[in-house]
C-alpha cells in the first residue's frame, strides 16, 4: 500500500494506493480484513478504514451501531444498490 498526503495547487490531496494483494484481501472479506491507516503517519486528525462488501447495504448494517444522528454518511446516488 502507498500513502501520500500532498498539496496540489490550492487543494490538499490524499492518495491511498492499493496493491492487487490488498484488493484481493478486501474482496475476500473486506469487512473483517479492513485496511486501517493511522492518520498520525500522514499528519491527519483521523484514522482511515478501507473496507469492502458486496453492496453498500451490507456495509451500512455492519457499521450501524456507530452511525448516530451526528454521523455523516455519503453514498453517491449512482452507486446505491
């Protein structure tokens, strides 16, 4: 995996580059084989979790206990299943 935090013009850029092995692991069982990135490594105030499932509904159910009234969730309408 490759992690980059940079500035491009007037925008900050965060790049997470996954190898095919990372992708294979996520496709096999992304909810339990999640990739966790320590935000401190990149000077971020948050940690990053990369996960995968067959569809967004499965992911929403997996994280439902942590999704409260103040949680921001965005699923692009083009990808909703």
